C-alpha cells in the first residue's frame, strides 16, 4: 500500500476525497471548521512535496441537483486563508470546466470541486461518474473517515481506476491507528462507556464489544431499557419496549463472558423534560410515576469514575444524560472528566460519536483525551467489526 509520508508527489495531480461537510449559518459562514482544519496537514503535505491538489467533498443532503445553500463555493475563502494560497473552484465536479482547471493546475496549486452530491450518482456509487472524477488526476487519496462506511463513487468506487496510485490521507490514517488501538491492540483493562438516547442503534456494538472489553458501562437514555428489563420501575423515562429481551440477552452474555456490566444505580429524575423541571435523585429502578430519569446520579458517577480511572483503554460513545440541558449535564461532565483524568494517568482514550464529541468540545476536554474520532457512524461500524468500503477500496 502506498503511503502519504513516503510517496513522491512531484508533478502529480492528486484527487483527495475530504470531508468538508461543515455546518453553515444563514449567511453561509462556517460555524464549526473542525473538519476543514483536520484536512489541512494532508493538503499541505502534497503541496510541499510538489503535487497539485484537487479536493472533492459532499456538503449537506441536496435532494434534486445543485442548490446554492449546499455549494462548496462558500468554503473557498476560509480554505484559502487556512492554506495560505488562493484556492480555485470548479462549479461542477465533473465536465469540461473541472477537466480544464484540473489540467491547468501547477505544482502547489489547489482546486476545490463543487458538491459531489449534486449528482445522485455519487451516493449510488455509479462507476461511470467515479471514472469521470478519476480522469481528473494521477493519484487518488481518501481522507474522509466520516464517509468511509459508505460505498459511494468518491469514497470507494473511484479507487478501482487507480490500481496502484491510491492511499489514505492523514485523517484516515490517524483514525484507523486510533481505533485499532482500542479494538485490536487495547491494553487491559478495557472499558467501553456507552450512552445516548437509544439502545436500538447500539445493540450490535454492545454485542461486539462484549467479546473485547473487561467493563461495559451503560448510561444515557438507553440505561432505562436495561433497568426495566431487570424489573425496575422507570416512570416516564425513555424506553424501548421491543428491546427488553435483547437487553436481557446482552446482560446474560456479559455474565457468561465475565464482562463487568455496569448499569446506573441512581438517577436524576425530573417531572418534565425541561431544564427548569423539578428534580430529585432516586434509585434508578425506583422512579416515581410521572417522573423521568434525565441524568445519572451521584452514586453512579462515583462507581463509573472509579472503573474509568482503573482502566488502561477507554472508548466513549454517547452522553450520560440530557447534557444539552445544563441541569442534567453533570453526569456527562463528570464522566468526561474521569476519562480525561484516566488519560492523564496513562490510559488511551478514544471518543467518538456526534454527541460525545460535542460534549468533549463543550467542556474543553478535547486535548485531554487521546483521540477524538471525526466519524461517528464510521467509527461504530468499524468497532462492530464491519468492513468499511472506503478502507477496503484502498487496502484491497
Ligand atoms: P444518541 O444520538 O443515541 O447518541 O443520543 C444522544 C441524545 O441522547 C442526546 O441528545 C441526549 O440528550 C439524549 N439523552 C441522553 N440521556 C437521556 C435520557 N436519560 N433521556 C432522554 N434522552 C437522553
């Protein structure tokens, strides 16, 4: 496999699939540039090494062809500033203009193509569309981890037109190294901390993790499905009735495998779903009728934190409570801090999934964990043991 660090990019045109799917406000200003910043080292490496860069990405979910609000042209100014060079723009990702501008690129120059998803062929994984993109360049690089679990034209199908000249960029390389540090090379004790609203999206990952971890910690709204499955009284808390048996089966499997399965013992209950609701601490399996658990309680925080502090490898996905409401954020904050403390003591910690990443950013703990994954869905599928098309296309 070719490697971005050792490859000679001199006079090569490199088409790079980046993840520039950034949020824009109604003035088309970028409100969170994390993903753009993440791609800069890859782009600069190619430029400094004598290559020209053609960037392709999606932005948002356009339904029926081009829409101004989803145009990547809104990113040109910011990207030019970050790179210290004027980025060119092709207002169609394929066609004559893209071909002409690509052909005219000189070493060190950068061209950004218009949103790939203005063509439905992108998400359909259309081969002819992928070939048109491929014709623009000599080398293909995938640096978009967030879409690596999709077999789209630009993330996977295009690779076949570069049988030799294909590789990962730094974002992809670092993501794969970091996730493998947990799933393949994790030092024991390994602890997975799962939260968020629903069990349904996470049951496969729970089952897969049971074979790998020493401790599995469950918080967030999903805890109540487990508590109810054990016969607890959960009031109006979030529950997935159809998954009670699945939850029971997971707990049984954990016991068989000798995995410590931690479910909250207490909760902060509220009389309505609102920040200003009345609240009280109660046993997680004894919530009064009409009340709902919106955060983990103090005893649970203590138990979970101790497990985390005694772990060498930690994976965290999903908040412990409704952290968007300040009065129910303590569980998520304290668990995030425990992960940061454990990291300071030498543990490797990987945080992934939209809401836990948002929490880590909100509480300024980004530099206190080992790695923050940029691709929630891709990370979870990778951990579930699935082959990611975007990874297989480069490695295969
Ligand atoms: P997910 O997308 O499944 O990771 O879920 C994230 C969402 O779960 C966040 O918006 C949280 O507010 C929500 N959440 C966490 N704990 C609870 C809870 N106890 N009850 C209801 N929603 C929760």
